[in-house]
């Protein structure tokens, strides 16, 4: 199973502010990713770890998930907690619901409904992008990393066959070997 599937309700949402982005609202580099979500969108744990619930003036109600590797992912502008402080959770567990509506209780500084996600690695805020979108457990071969390779090879074979029939066998052998090398790597 791909672990990123646990986050699909959140990561399928439109990104309104990216990591390090400066915009009309964020006058300094933004240290997280903001997802436009309806209040009540599920926040699902992507990893196991221990919960810490917090509230601050910037991201309002927040869920901090300290993972076994020592990293901490933070979900801000939470409208409802579904976990308690100190709880141990597993990947796939429901942590809470998104919020961020202007004027709602403990929403923090916000211009609309969304969820803020940040990531702490070795005590430093880092981009959560790879964690959210490329954090996978690989259970199958990744031989489809370039979906255009097969059509390109077929077109080359077709052109070579009709233009250079005499050396077709040599080129076919070379392309076959390159294809095998590509699949193996």
C-alpha cells in the first residue's frame, strides 16, 4: 500500500501557499504548505507516532505528530481534535478535522478555510512537500518511471526498419539491450 493514500483528502486539495512563498498575507517566507479545504476535511496520520495538541496565535489549534524517526509534522487550523494529548497513533488513524474559517474559535491568523502543514526535521523547519507527496512504501517495481520510453522505442524501430532495413537487426539488438538496462535500473 502506498502510504501517501492516507493523505489524499488533504493533499488532493488546492495548494494556496507553498513553502517559502511570500504573498500579500505572508510577508516573510511561509514555513509550510497551506491547503484550501472545507472545514471538516479529515486529517489522517501518514505515519505512526505520538500526538501533542497545541494552540498558538498563528496556526490556531494544531496537531503535532512526532514520528519514530524524530521528525514532527504539524497540522494547523484544526477545527476539531479526534485524538488526545500524548496518544500513540498509527498510520491511517483520524487525527482531526480541518478548519481555519475567519473568526472561528482558535483558528489562528487566517483569511479562509484551510489546513497548514509544516515539518520539523532535526529541530529545523523544512519543506513538507516530499513528506506529503513522495512519502511511500514501495511494494512493487518502479519500472514505469518513464511512461514514454516504450512508444519512443517503437517509433524508432519503425523508422529504422523502413529507412535502414540492412542494419535493422543491429539497431534492434542495441535498443533491446538499452531497454533491459533501463528496466533493471
